[in-house]
C-alpha cells in the first residue's frame, strides 16, 4: 500500500475536478434555495438542532451511497448494498445478543459486508457476470439468507455501550455524523490523492485504456466492491445502534434512495466521473426534502411527487450548467 | 413387445403411486395460503395460525410468500402457479387488490374455492371474508390515547402507506376519533409507511417543529417503535405512543412502558379462523360470508396474553366470532 502516499501528477488531478467543482456549487445552491425557502416558511427549520438532525439522518444514506459512488465511478454498479445492509444488521445483531459483546457485532457486520462485496468482485471478475446481474443476484442471496436466518423474528434491545455508536454524541455532535465525516474524508483523499483513486476514474471512463496502461483492473474492481460492502456493513451497525433493532426488511428501502443520492450528487451512471462530496450533498438534499415535507406537514399523497420533481430538477440543473460550461 | 408393455405399465403404476402419495391425492385437503412478506411478524402469526388449524382439521398447507416483501409481480405469478396446481382451498390476501382481482376471478371461475382473509380483496365470489376492521382499530386506539390525555392536547399521526387499504382505513379511524374530541389538536399527519426507520426520522423531524407534542398515533408497531426511540433520545420519552398490530416486540414495549397501548391486529387468530371457515365451506357446511374478529386494546394491564410466541398459542374456535 505504498502507492497510497504517492501524489498523483498535477495534470491528472486537476482535470476531472474542474467540472466537479461546478457541480458541487450547483448543489450547494440548491440546498441554499431549499434552506432559505424553508426557514421563511417554518420556524423549526433553521435551528442548530434541526441541522444536526438532518445531517444525522443523511449519514446513514451517505454511508450506503458512498461505497456505491466508488463502484459507479469505477464503471460498475452495486445493487446488493441494501440487502447487504440487511444481512449484516441481522447477523451482527444476533452476534451481539448471543455474546453480549458489541465488538463481536462490529467484527461480524464488517466481515459480512466485506464478504458480500468480495463475492460480487469474484462473480464479476472470474465468472464474468455483468455487474448489474452479479450484484442483483447477490441482492437476492443476501436477502434470502437474512430471511432464513431471522425466520420472521426481530432482534431487539441492545446495551447502551453499543447504542452509543448510533445515538451518542461527541463534542455536541451525533456520532453517526462523525462516522460520515471521517469515512467521507478518507474516501475523498483516496479518490483524489492516491494513484489507485486516479486509476478508478480511468477504469470507469475507459476500461480498455486502463488495461492497456497496465492497471490491474480486476484487482481494483474487487477492491471497490469490498469497500462498498464494508460501507454497507458500517451502515448496518449505525442502523442497529440507532434503531435498537434488526429485522430482515430494513435495507431494501434504502437501495433506491442511495442510487438517487449518487445521481443527484452528480456522479455519472456511466462511470469515470463524480465525487463523494457530491454524494454527500445528494444525500443531504434527499434528507432535506423529507424534513421539509414533514415540517410543513405536506399531505402524504404529495410526498413521492415532490421528491421526484426535486430529483429531476437537480439532475436537469446539472445538465444545463454542464452544457453552459462546455460552450 | 410384451416386456415393453409390462415396463410401461410398471412405469405408469410407479407414477400413479407417486401422485397418490403427493399431498394433492392424500386424504386431507391441500390449502394454498398467501401472505405478503417474510419480514413483518404479523404474517408469521398468520402462517402459524393457518398451520395449526389445518393440522387440527387434517389438511396440509402450502405457503405462498413473495421473496421480496409485498412484491406484486411475484404475487401474481404465485397466483398463476396456484391456477395450475389446483389446491382444494386458497386463502388469499391481496398485495394490490385492483391488479390481482381479475386473476382471482378467473381462478374462482375455473372452480378453485378462494377465501379472502386479512385484507379485503375486492368484489369476487369468495367463500367468505375473514379479517379485522382496520377502521375500528384506528378509531379505538386513537380514543384510547385521547382518553389517556384527558380529552385535550396536541397529537401527531404517523400514517401507513398512502393508498394501501390498511393504511387508509386506519387513518380514517384516527380522523373519526379526532372529530369526537374538539380539544385534541392534530399538529401533523405524516407518512411513515409502516417502517421503523421512517417512523424514527419523521418523528425526529416533527420534534424539531413542535415542542408541545402530547401524544403520537402510529399506524403500525414498527413505526411506533421508531418514533418511541426518537422521543426517548430527544429526552421526551414520557410522550405516550400508541399503535396497531401487537407483534411480540411491541407488546414487550407496552410492558416496559415505551408504548402506551396497541390495538390488536391478530394475524394468528385471522389465520386460524380463515382456515376453519374455509375448510368447513369446502366440506359442505354453511359458513358465514363475513367474519370480523374484534381487536382488543393491549395495555400494561392485560398484555401477557400477547407475549406468548405464535407457535405456542392455541387457535380460537371460529364460532366465537361468528355473528359479531
């Protein structure tokens, strides 16, 4: 892992970042617009408590979406993250319950996540199944194991020591936000400051060129899926610690929002471009929408519609700005 | 030639014996029981009830559950599967009543008896409907909370899935109770889709907006448990939360005071009674067209009955509920 510290050539570093910066500005603008609108409409919005509340809610979505972002930038796709989260949450919850050791749960969750990710990598590299199908298959496998393992039951009730991980505070800031910031920062450094990170962009933009320039594409790809799996495992821990329960239906509803967070964040589904900061903003935007709808007490019938419109607006704004920048 | 004939006869008799040994030709009837998912313990209760009553009455059960929760495509193909395998009795609950009605009608026309249970599945010649009144459950539990609050205070509602029969009927019940209590103010009514995470997050959001919430009504246990977590970590664990269903985890929460009360939506009883009524109907007995099982309000005072695991409960007799 000595390459981790090697700075990338200056030209390679600045090239994919320039349009990325613009995309981030657009998203910050969108968040600011929603924020200004909301604070004028609702007294409960612009408070420190609510901002921390939004960030804490966004952290779970970000963790799931962050690994996915790396995979998508590298030209792949990981549909198994939701089911992976479910499986890791159920297994680790059971491990904590039976041993009484939070550490056992942490080991099980991260191990389970990495193993599912590794299986994805092997299916894609060795068995040559396209990422969509391989990870779609793993979705069912992980979900199936979770159903079988739980047999319709819910595992609940954990020690305060473990729950601190999800519901505790450090320096006045909820722990999940710290986890989000630390993993996000590691990811940003990995993508922009390491050779492997730069190789990931090249792999996603043009795989043939990446192979020709001597990048071990298969190994890099496996790494990305393992990281994605690890993130799902980490998110599972936060989930269990926050909600004090694990049941086999928890991860599935997170898959589409995670994909949406990545896309709203400006990462191209075709690979080769995008950023984790964008995904962070995407996760915040999606969380903000639900927060706004709740605070304004908008009728349930309108929720899907409003969410859809804002996602489309975010993507359109991005496209328009990109077109403008190219001219 | 003779040996070949003999061999064929041998083969046919082996196949015939195989068929006879398969459940479709065994003494008892075959029941195809549909449930919506493997996630919600409620349906675990339904399946346990069906199994117990079927065993008692000498029938065998094939469970049909979509691998993906409430997946309509899978639900449809399982219905088509039943159209081919022709069980003696189908116990059916819809995932999407409108989409599944034509297939169900065709199934009934082709001679397969179908009993509708748990959720109403639209207008078709079913043997009977066995279920509970979601409107009444919503009404009863809302009243329980309002009475607990002394008839005045501010409440929020965590709705189910908009457009689902269960969610909408329960909401209608909440609203009806609200009308009877002029001093209860509804601060907000937001969807939590029967989910735990949404229950938590929606509650966290509402706490930001309203500092004076006196009570919470949730359309299902999972959302209520999520909301109770949110209230607890905001230091408002004393705000009473009520819900509908009564899965063991939630009943334990009633026991330790995290939830105030639950309106009982009892999958186990529904499974038992539906099986009994259905089997009696296909055995030629006259059965009531509609059996509505009343739901108790589960509180700290009476909760022990619902802490018993489904497998260890005993089916009630359908006669208890007929004519109610």
